[in-house]
């Protein structure tokens, strides 16, 4: 008489199949959670940059009709083009004082020539600030002093990532939100050409931390141009940047 033996448990193959299925489900769940977290952080960062952009533009647009401390146009001594160049230089100097994006915009000004805003920035600037995040720290000063908009932000929006005593607005990853007073060369929907772009730029590197923006130092107006990656496509490195020129772009 034959007696069939009862199965004592799972075979090794069956166990491996179960483990594989569980691993796939776990990996999928982790990817979904990570994607949801990234999307939420991007949304928070866009919200902060939108608020900063509106405050910056309120200040910047006020200079469109600002009276400049220059002599009026005299056709007997200069051409119209020369006058426009002189006028633009005076406006650039005023914007550099009142909307700084580096510490030298504040420190390299004679006290006799300072505007009221420049004097206020000078008083609030730490004695020896780091230059690591100076653009972000200057943005904080503009919002605090010129725009008087700190009440729109909470403690989670502000940090001091380099510990130099000069606060910065931070994105949802805790990294400084940067500022350029003007960014010619930065691809933007605000202008038809990437060659000239006078608009202020408020931006975060996004989830990958890469700004994708080449800053040309030592110029009166820093120039933003996209960094070209190894494949020669300049869009790859800044495509996920979150910036004020197209706040819903990635």
C-alpha cells in the first residue's frame, strides 16, 4: 500500500520567487514615495520663489521711472546714443547699490555716494560675511530692507547654511535660493532672444542640486549662461532648475 507524503514546506525556488516579488513591490513603493516627496519639495520651492519674485519685481519695476542723478540730454555736446549709454550706466550703478547680488555691491561704495538702501544694507551686513552664498544673502537683505517682506515667510523658509551670520532664503531641500540682478544669456520665456535678458533671476538648483548656470564673476552685471554638458546639449544641466522666469518649468 502506497502512502503519499505530505509537503513539509516551500521549495527553494518558490521562496526565491516570493522574495523577488516582495523586493519588486518594495522598490516600486519606495520609488513612488521618493517621487511624491520630490514633487512636494518642488512645489514648496516654487511657492517660495514665486513670493520672492513678486517682492523683487516690486522693487525692480520702481526703477523704470526713477529719476537719475545725471545731467539732462544736451544735443550740443553728445549724441542720443551717448546719452542713453550714460543714462544706462547711472541706472546700473543705482540698481547695484539698491539691489545688490554680491557683497562688493555694498562694500565698494563711498559713503558719500550711498543711497538710503545701501546705507541700510551696510548696517545689517555682518562684519566678515562669507562669499560662498553671497547672492542668496543679498537677496535676503533686499527682501528684508527694500521690499519689507519678511512677514510673508516663516522660519522654515530661512536659514544660515554657511554659518556666517547672514541669513538666506532656502529651498525645500534646505539649500540657498540664489539671486541675479540681471541674467543676460539665461534662456527665458520673458525675452525672444537668450542674448539679452535684463530681468532679475531668483533660482534654485532643484532636486539634483546642480544650478546649471555659469556665473561670470568680476563684471558689473553678472551674466547667466547655461552650462553645456558632455553631450553638447545646454538644456540638460538647468532643465530641472526652479526659477522665477518661468515658475512652473522644470
